[in-house]
């Protein structure tokens, strides 16, 4: 089963990192967050990736072109240009890198990789989010309802502590950064039937996947939510990157299922 990853956005809310590289290449524990996402899928046997490139897409191309060398021990004799590779530790990834345009929005990016999908169901996610989601269970759930699309619904943690009080201001309860107030949001980690492209018209470049296509799926009762109540984190801003790095360095990276 193929896995499509959106990796072409500008990443303006984390511009401290994205001036020189696309957001999916921002590192956590010395590895791009894109690598972490791919390792999550690979753990469950999904190793065939299609990456939708846009902003500074050449950085991602160069990363995978040199992946073998970056993960090997080498001896280089400069006077003879001799290269000996002593050890390598690479992944079982098959990676298709597709330039989907610089200004293209997510619906357009998805539309542009249609030719690489074929006639089987496929997975789709964003290049900046990690979770401890069981992707096998997600796929089983998708197959069980036979609808066009499955989206993973998550409850993000609140940024601030929550207070419950009575009319006189007496504190009844306090929760430090509680989970969302029983509201779920789009956490990515989709499973889609190939017929999903029927919802992507020719003029999709300025349309978000999360707008017209998903709204039309809802109207047709073809979008079902898989609830994930475990760990989920989107690297939306620098504070998120710092938090993810801290979790990795303290061996609390719950998304590290491999």
C-alpha cells in the first residue's frame, strides 16, 4: 500500500527553521521529522512512499539521493577518488518524489500524484505530524466501513491550563493543559480509495484538500472518523519543535514505535 505525504508547504509559522529547508526536513533527534513519519509507517510494513514536493523540494530530493552515503562508514582516498563503503544502515523505503508546484495547495498536490497511485487504496498524511497511532488498526477500520475516506480524529492538548469555577469565582477544578474539551480535530493519517480523485477536479491548485473535497465527502456520507486518543503532535511552530526534541532526548518519544 502506498503512503502519500504532503511536504510542499512554506512552513511560515516555523520560519526560524524553514528559511533554509522545508518544514518536513526540520530535525528531531538529528533526523528530519519526515524520516520519523516514514519510520512510523515502515514499522507497520508500509514502505512505498510518494512525497509531494513544493517549497525547497530539492532539499528533500538531495537528502534521499545521498541517504545511502549519509548512513554509511566511508574511507575516501582523495588522490585517487577511491571510495570504500564499510558499513551501511538504510531503510526499506521506496520513495517517489513528485514536484507538485510551489504555490499549489493540498488538493492540487494530491491531484498531481494520481498517476502514481494505481487502483488500490492508499494512505495520506502531512509532513509535520507524529503519533503513536496503530496504523494496522486504522487500515482495518477503513476496510470495515467501505466508505471512500477515513480520517484520523484526535484531541490535541490545550496550550494553557483549564479552570472551572462557580459564579462567585470559586475554583471547582483545575487541569494543567488538559486534552481538548471533547472536541476532535483532523489529525491527518487518512486512508483513501482511489476513487477519491473523482472529488478532485481539474482546477484544484488553489483549493485545500481540507475544504471542498472533504466537505463534499461529508455531504455524500463518504468520510468516516477513526478516533485516536493516544499521543499526537503537529510541529506547527518552534515551540512544538522544541517539545518534540525534548521528548526524543528524554526517551519519551511516544511516536517511536519502531
